[in-house]
C-alpha cells in the first residue's frame, strides 16, 4: 500500500545510481553471512549485466571462474545485526556457485545502513501517501 510513496522516495533520492555504485568501493563478504529478503527468486535475471540469463547459467560460470565474483555486485542492508541482500537472484547465483564448486565464495558488496529519517517520513504519511506524490 505504500509502494507509490516508496517508489517516489527511491527515485527522488537517486536510488538506482546509488545502488549500482562503483565496484572500487565494494567490500568482500562471505556469501554464507548474507540473508535473502524474499522467499523465492525468479529463474532469470531481469536487470543488469546478466539480464535474460538463467540464474543457474550465471552460477555455473561463477563456479568455473568464467565469471568473476566481483561482477555480481550486491547491495546489502544492515538490519538487526544481519546483512540482507537487495539482489536475491545474484545472492542465489553466488550460493549455488559455491555449492557447485564445493568451496565458499565471497561477494563484492556495498553495505548500507537504514535511514531513520526516511522511515519516519514514510511512517508520518501513513495511508495518506498521496500527499507526498503531489
């Protein structure tokens, strides 16, 4: 129900550019320490460098080192002591690659802290989010 407001906040704050970021700023995080934010993932990538490719195909490329792990850049959110991905298909590909290769993998990631000001703004608008959209 807050989707319109959240989409507007994301867009107005330059969300796409911030999330894509630069790999030079990324840190390495063990894939096993990253949590999913969805219960399931689609079979194919929809956006980015792997758009249209099967998640399994990317995982196999990662497992045999045909695709470097830092090409699969994750955006992570720190919440309640855990790191949560915004890139569920990418995390699934990295985990699957680790299983195929029988070795633990590290992800290249940007880690974000949640913004209490944004949370308060969205909360204040409540069901009347139309006010924020003009």
